[in-house]
C-alpha cells in the first residue's frame, strides 16, 4: 500500500465521520479541505514532472493543479468567513464563491482543451457528435437546475446550483470525449477516482446553502470526501505512470457511437415532459432551444455523413473500376501467356488451368478441372508428388522442379514447375504452380554438350568426354582390384591418303573407321578420337584375353577395304594395349602409346602389341 494513499484513507476514515457528525467545529473542516487540496496540487506537480509523460497529459494536470490551488484558497476563505461569523452575502463568502467558480472554469478548460487524438478527416464528425451529446446533457442540467420551472430567487443558491451542474457537466464531458475520441489524459484508476470526486463535489456545491444548520455538516463531509478523492486520483495517476509513462488512457474508438442518437432521444423526451407538465416556462423555453440546437447539429451531422458517403461511393466506384481493369489485364496475361498457370488443392487436384495447358500437354483446360495433376503426366507423377509435398511442408514457401513428360501430345517435353504455397492467402487457398516449357533450352543444352564432348567429324567422344568417363570410373564403388584396359590406335599411312587424295578423302576414311570402332566395342566401353588419326578405346572390367580379343576384332575390321568416293582404300592400324586399373590411367595411356609404336615398328603390317612385351599377330 502506498503511504500517501494510506494516509489519505486514514484521513477519510477519521475526519469524515467526525465532520459528518458535527464533532469538529469550524474552521477545522475548511482547513482540512485546504490541506488536502494543497496535497492534490503537489501531487499534480509530481505527475507533470514525471519522465516520459505526454505533452497533452502534462498540460492537463498542470491546469488541474491550478484549479486545486483555487479550491484551496476558496476553503481558506470560507474558513475565515465562518470563523468571524460572516453572513451569507458577506464579501468573504462571495470571494470564496468566486474562487470556486474560477476553479470550475479552470477544470472545464482542462477538459475542453484536451485534444481529440483522431485523424483530421474524422474530427468534424466527432466534434458534431460531442456537441450533440453535450447539448442534450446541458438540457438535462438546465432541467435539474430549475426544478420549479424558474429560478428560486436566491442568487447565491441559484449560482451554486448552476456551478454544480456545470461541474457535473464537465465530468460527463470528459467521459464522452474518452468514449468518442478513444483517448483521455488519465489512467483508468485515476479517472475513476476523479469521476467520483466530480460527482460528490457537484452534490456538495448544489446543497451548500440550501441545507439548514443541522444538515450543513453533511455538505462539509462531502466536500472533504471530494477533496480526498481528487488527491487519491492524482496519486494513483503518478503511481500508474511508473509503468505507463505517457499517462494516457487509450481505448479502441468506435467508428459509429450510439451516444449522439441517445442524446437526441433524451432531448426529445425532456422537451415533451416539460411541455406536458409545465408548458412554455423558463425551463420549457430552455428545452425548446436545446431541441432546436440538437436538430441543427443532427442535420449538420447528417449532411456531413451524406458528403462522406458520396465521397466513399466515388472512391468505391473508382476502386471497382481499377479492380476490373486489373482483373481484365490479369486475365489477358494469363489467358494469352505461353506459360501454364495452375491452381491446386493440397491433394494435387486441379481447380484452375490456363489455356496454355492445351499447347503444353494437349489437354483441354476444362477437362482438367477436378482431376489430379499426376493424371495429366503419369510419367512424372513421382516428381509432381514430391514437389507438392515439399511446398506443403512450409507455408508461403516456393519450390522448383523439372519434369520430363515423354507422352505429351505435341511430343516429349521438359517442363520447369514453380510451386508456391498460398493456402493461407484469402481468395487463393491453394497451391499456385507456374509451368514453363524448357524443352528447347534442354535440347540446346544437349546439343552444346554434344559439341563439347564429341568429335564433330566422326561423332565419337573426344578427349573431354574421355576424361569424364575416367573420373566416373575412378569414383565408382566395387572391388578394390579392377581390371581395365586401354587400347591406343593409329592408322597406318594416313598421311599418304591425305597427300594423294586430299583431306576430303581422309575425312571420309576417318568416318568409316569411327563407324567400325563403334560396331566392335561393347556398349559399356568407350571409343574416342584424341588426335588426327589417333583413337583410344577404354575397356572397363575386362581381362587380358578379352582386351586382346577386342583389339584383334578392331584390327580385323579396320583391315577391310574402304570405299571413299571413287577410291577404294586399304588401310590398317597399329594397336597398343595396356592392362591395369583406370586409377592409373595416365600410366596406362603412356604404356598403350609405347606399345602402339612398338606394333607400328614391327614387320609384317598392322599388329597388336601388349604393354607387357607380348605380341599377338
């Protein structure tokens, strides 16, 4: 429990019953009131100097502190007047009333001047709503101030009653601004205590001179309670600002509040009640003027609403036109795009397919609706299912995949699909798949790779592909001791063919040699052209006898006559064979090359020579 709040509570528990029971003589109640109001002023200053307080909150509580100081002076003046036994219209008492009126005006200014924290475009409507509610409340205050239809004739009593009504009206104004504007310069506990102080203080003002000597102690007790509530409210504000530094109370502002309509109903009820019971008395004229004012405010508010509705409808029509134009552009883009756009359910069922489906897969988009995507491309079903599973694993994610569809209507196609998870997007609630035909780029890629890895004249693999095959074989898994073989071939007397018949004949001879090489090696083996008339044959997982048999088969095939154009040529080849593992490919290639030159130097024509020194005719 805070010490100051506890002290105020003790003061209320001890002094209020004593004052109420008349056990404390004047001017003790007024001095107690003045002391509490001084405490209130000090606590307001604490709130104003609180770090982090909003500027408008500082202004509000600074103005309240001024009102509290005026009330402290008013109670001191009343205490002096009661001590000296001044009559009701004594200058001291009139001065005290003037101070009270100034304090009420100061508090009213603090409430009215607090800014409405709303957008500029909403301020006219909100001000009209506040004015409508306050006009109805003013009518209610007028009704309560004139219970007999006209003033009672006692100026002091009438003035105090009017001040009481104004003070109550200001308290209600603060609540209305919070309800309609959504912001107030106090925290919730402080607002509750201040509101209680306003109500008790308004009652004490209204009955300050109307009660007899035997009942005046009730008013004194009420004044002390009001001062204690104000002081406790200021202390509660300071305590709460330690955790809520700005000091504001903020609530969600309603776009349309029922308060103005309720105020109009109250105004009409008051007018009818007064006219029926009193006629056009002073109070009745006040009711009539108030209803006219409420009607004018309501018409202004309605006219403002009509203007807002007109502007809103204009913006709505403009937005709808822009939306239709955007929709038409989107539809035109989708309908005429070469890329395929699909919308799928989480299970892969097609909800929408653009017309490009007909061009890509030869399927009518209307016939695809309600069918699973895998049914349109069964050969790529596994890849499609994996793509959907990957994209479903994370909201708003995107995944790419390439799909090969060999049975597409226009022909085999390579498709690149980009799937995006939009299940959590309102209006979509599905998986968007954009499909692009990459068949031409894949074919171009294959052609470029073919040109990069194959000899352009013979079509045989070149040295690049030979190196790739060697690396692949070196990384394969299997037995630790492998048996591979490298055959090095060189055509005999190839230069004389070029010199005698020209390069065209030499090229024709090389093409025939390449064809015969392909026919005489296994599909798992590789025959490559590595030079002008030099060829390498790579045999995997073979034996010595198998390698020699392949070499003899190649030698025999190349020994057959070759018809090139009008010329019939007889050529042969010298073949060197090296056996071992491709893990030592460079050594095998060197040994095969040496064996080939050994075979070339051997008498008797084309021969096969093995790197270990054995020869085979």
